[in-house]
C-alpha cells in the first residue's frame, strides 16, 4: 500500500504535473457520473462476493465446520490460476475503453477473441495438472489431513476454466461501461449459486457447492452473455458505420 501511494505521488506531483487534481476543473456532471459508476461497481462486486464466498457457509451449515478445509484448501489452490491470469488481462480494461471511445470496433473484436483464446490456453494445462495431481500437491502443501476426491477436483477444474474465460469478458464489459447487465447477471448468479449449492451439497456431498457455482455461472452469466455480446458488437458496428 505504501509503495502504491509513493508511486502515485511521484507520478502525479513530479513526473506528470499536468495530472494534479484541481478544484477548478471539478464539475457537478462529472462528479455525479463518477459517483454513479462507483456505486454500480460496488453493487457488482458485492453480488460477485456473495456468489463466490457462500460455498464455505453452505458446507459449514450442512456438513459441519470441520469439513470446510476439505473444500477451501483445494479451492484456494485452483483459484491461483484465474488470479494470476487477471494480472495478464487487467490492462485490457482501459485499452478497451479507449478503443471503444475511438470507435475502433475491429481492434476490440480482434483483441477480445485473442484474449479468450489466450486465457483458455493458459488455464487448461495447470487445471488438468491439478485435477490429476492436485491430491498430491495438497498433501505436500498442508499434509495428509486434507484429501480431496476426484469428483471435487474435476468440479474445481471446470469452475476455474469458466472463471478464466469470464475474466476477458468482464474486462470487455467494464471497458464498455456495461455495468447494469453485469449486476443483473451477478445477482441472479449469486441467488442461483446458493440454491444449487444447498441442493447439491445434500445430494453429492462436499463437491456439491462447486458444481452449484459452475451451474449457476453457466445459466446466469455465460448463456445470457452468449446472446448479449453479439447484440453489443452489432450496435458498435452500426455506430461505426454511421460515423463514416
């Protein structure tokens, strides 16, 4: 945190003095727009957090708190994959915003397709590795107390692949300032995830929540996006054609 603060001070006050904030440049319109977007992003992150963090609570409620590490430890290991991938694709957010503002639809579509392919290619090998050897890795990491079964490891692998593909899509929608649609999908996903997880944890045990998360994301995020994105791209092409 201190490093980021010092870097910001040097960048704004020393190297790029033109970036210094000035009260005379503050306008009511811009302030309201920033506050509105910030509030929407807060709601979006809240919905995502509820959807992603409810699994441990479901396991503790229906299987007992002692079973939570059997799920949480493998989940943390698998989540390293999309977490590291986000560092690679995060710069696309502002890049998309600039390109969309310039109406450079061809560049946006090209980079979006490449980012999806790159995310898939980067995530697949480590996901397969952890599905096959995850039990041994976890035993080396925390000891023999945590022993995930193959059903759980396969579910985590599928979940991670879905998250890895969802990352580039989120960067595109964030760059395009499409927040309301994401909030609707994330809210439905959070409710669906909780419902599916409660149902499945009572049927198949500790691996139920991850399959609940996968199912909810597939139904309430990926499928709606499959219909929404083509319409979004088409609207951009129309605007691009009208500008020519």
